C-alpha cells in the first residue's frame, strides 16, 4: 500500500468516527431533553400525590371527629 492509500483509509476511518461522534452528541441532547421532561413530570406527580395525602389526612381527621 502506498502512503496515499493509507491516508485515504485513515481519512475514511476518521470521517466514520466523527459521524459516530455527531450521532452520539445528538442522542445525548435528546436524552437530556427527555430527562428534563421526566423531572418536570416527576415534580408534578409529587405535588399531586402530596395533595392527595393531605386530602386523605383531612378526611381521616374529619371522620375521627364525627365518630
């Protein structure tokens, strides 16, 4: 093989690696967005569950006072 062939082969390998890196970066960005959305959803669920627990505790207290 000549040096030109070696360089051409190396260039193809580097281009393939760079394309892979771009794909991984894009996937990373997508995953970060999904994570942010899931964290927001978790926060909302936590608030709703907290509200439900407060309501249940209130009902229990009212029931105990009536009994």
